[in-house]
C-alpha cells in the first residue's frame, strides 16, 4: 500500500464520533480531510452531506488551537 502525499497538517477535530485530520495551506485553503491515522479522505463526503460551513467553522477553531499549542 502506498502512502498518499498529503498537504501540510493543520490540526484535528471530531466530526461526530470520528477524529479527522485537516490538511491544507491555511484557514481558507483546506485541501484534504482524513480520518485520523488513515489515508481515507472524507472531504467530498463532508461537502456532499451539506455540513461544510459548520465544519469549516469548527476546523478553523481547531486549527487555531493546534497552532497555539505548537507555537
């Protein structure tokens, strides 16, 4: 199994009971959302379920907190 090349890690959060890792280049440039510790990208699924705006707000907050912890 080949590892996928991922965009830079930005942080993580829960979507329901599932932990997901957010990858991208900034708050307005989320490229990929993976189930934590997998190569399963769920970006399209989150968009298609119609929860993108709420997810984006939650992701921005989670990524901000992650940056604050590692800074």
